[in-house]
């Protein structure tokens, strides 16, 4: 998205490096992300919106979609593949080919609304995966869990009032995108956290609000918007989570998935911009997902 932009290619390199250094990489199957089809994208984003992105995509240089979000000549293609990764992961998990999956993708997705790119996001990757699971696999109850430091406004906008989807989230508030607290729909369990809150407050929110709602909903599959920018080393925000908190919440979600979803989880990278903390946090997350 341009020089010095926090949503940079080095994010994925930092994750790959830490997976290798930690030894976790040897326990993982690696798959290349396919390109999502128009049909898969348009379950979430209207044709006119996708056409508008196609028309705006530059042949060289950068074009700004909003003050935070830009495209170069390759950004849109990357976005198609990021969405395609989540679709492939959902299919592999549903077919029982893998126990669960983590999509290490850019650009992120949870700020993208049906008709609006924002917050570094072009397509809403998690929403596309959820819509695919509902349409292709006939699921009746799918949960979205979002622990990014920013509220997943796009995912909420897309699924607000959709009785087949439960979304639970924590986020710093007040903070970008300044949403998530004004009369959310009944299928949204939004827990704002104050600047300076850390693991104790986060775990309390998960235990008191998320877990009872998830148990009552009894999801057949879980999708995680896995943002790691609530880490205390990430200076783009002001929460204080550490790797142990991400490992703990992942174990709790694995437990929920084991009760009602046959263990089926697809986790998708969202934020996380302090590169070392990002890599270490993903390692903790994947250790818990893979139970290693």
C-alpha cells in the first residue's frame, strides 16, 4: 500500500520466519491460496462494487480508496487470493482433510463492508468464507470470533441480523473505526475494551460474554478474525495482550469447536503490525490450534 505503510509484505515474512524458528512449521501442511471466483465474492459484495474495484485497479503506481487504503497493480489480485484462501480452508476443513486451518493472507478483510473498502481491506475474507460455508455446505449455524484491536465493522454490517451467524468480538473503544457499540443486532456480542486494558480484562470479557453466547449458539463451524494488533508491543493501539493471551483464547475456542463443530475452525489473519510480536503471537495461536 506504499512505502512505510504498516500493512506491508514483511508481515507475512515475519510470520513465516517465526514458524520456522519455533519449529512449528514442520507440523503444518502448506497450501497455496487459489483465486476466489466472482460467485464466491459476490455472495458478500455486490457485482457493482467488485466492478468498481476492477475499474479502479491501476496498471502502475498507487490509487487511494480512502486515506488508509490503497491499491497498486497487484493489490486486487492479492485480495482475490486472500479470499480464495479462506474458501479453500473452509472446504478442506468441511471435507475432513485438515482439522483446522490458518490463512496467512494480505490484505486483511474485516473492515470491508458490502459496498465499501476501508481500513486496509478490499474484500471481507472471513465473510466470504462464512457465506461459502453456509451456501456450499448447508451449515445452519456459523460463529465468527474477532479479537483484532479494531472492531470488525465490515463483518458486522454484512451479517447483522443474520440468524445463522453469531459474531463475538473484543476491540479497543473509542478507537477506529468508532463502531460496534451503537445498538448492535442480537446476533452480535461486542465487548469494547478501554485503552490500557490487558490480558485480565480480555479474558474476563471472553469468559463472561463470548463463551456463554457461543455455547448457547452451538456453532457447526467457527471462523476467527485473528488480529494481533492488541499486543502490548503494537504501538498502533493501546491494549496490552501478550502471546499467552492469544494461546489461551485459542484453546478456549478449540474447546467450543470440539463441543458442537467437530473441531472445525478456520482462522484468518487480520491486523498485527509490530513484526516480531506478530510472528510470536501467530506461533502461539497455531500451537494452540494444532495442540502441539
